[in-house]
């Protein structure tokens, strides 16, 4: 009888530990997709990181359209490899602006921008407008076109109304002697 009681106690404790581990796992999954609140020392730190993130996008988009892929973009828009590459550019930029604290929410935000660009171009291809737009833009114009879309999500106009990455920013309160 004593062995049965000991076995029951061990099984009960194991079940409790399993449940506790499951709760921890679920909490982590929930927290991963929460809007991050990144604290910046001041507005200058925010602006500096935003500028660095924008430069990541500028360099990435410039390298995004290789000589090999450029002719195919005229007929087909963005291919799957470019789609994945654009996501990685956005991830790097947002990881920079979030001070290395990018989480699933940031990843999803990058994916939304990526889909916006892909679907915009795909719609233009499907409607038969893309070839003319592509030809009139040229390579430099195409870079500018893609960057214009990206910059809308960086709040370059200073509107910060929840539809830009600026929603993550919070500033430290300054200690004043006043």
C-alpha cells in the first residue's frame, strides 16, 4: 500500500510539473506576439536607429534586384526568392530599430509590408500595367518605388499614428532637478 501511495504521489507531481511546463510554454507563445515596447533614452536615439534601419532597407533594396532577376521582374514581378529576401531586409531593419528586441509581432509587421509590396506588384502584373510601369521606371526608379512603399511604414513624415513601426517606441522619463 505504501508503494502505491508513493507511486501515486510521484505521478501526481509529474503531472503537475507537465502542466506547469505547458503553462510556461503557452505564456511564452502569447508574449512572443505582443506589441513590443522599446524604451529609448531620448528622441535622438530613436531617430538614429530609425535612420540606420532605413539605410539597411536602402542597401538591401539596391542589392535586391540583381542583374539576373531584373529582366524577369518585367514580366512576373517579384519572385519567391526576392519575396524571402525582402522579408529578411525588413527583419534586419526592424531588429535594428527595436534594439535587437524584435519578436513575433515585429516579424508579422515585416510580413505585412512584404505582402503589401508583393501584392501591389502582383496586381499591377495581373492588370497588365506592370510592364509599362517597369519600363518607365527603370532600375533606379524601381528601387525608389519599393523604398517609397517601405518608408510609409517607417513614419518618415512624423505622423506616428499607429500605422508605422513608431508604435513600438517609448521614451525614458528624464530626471530633472526642478
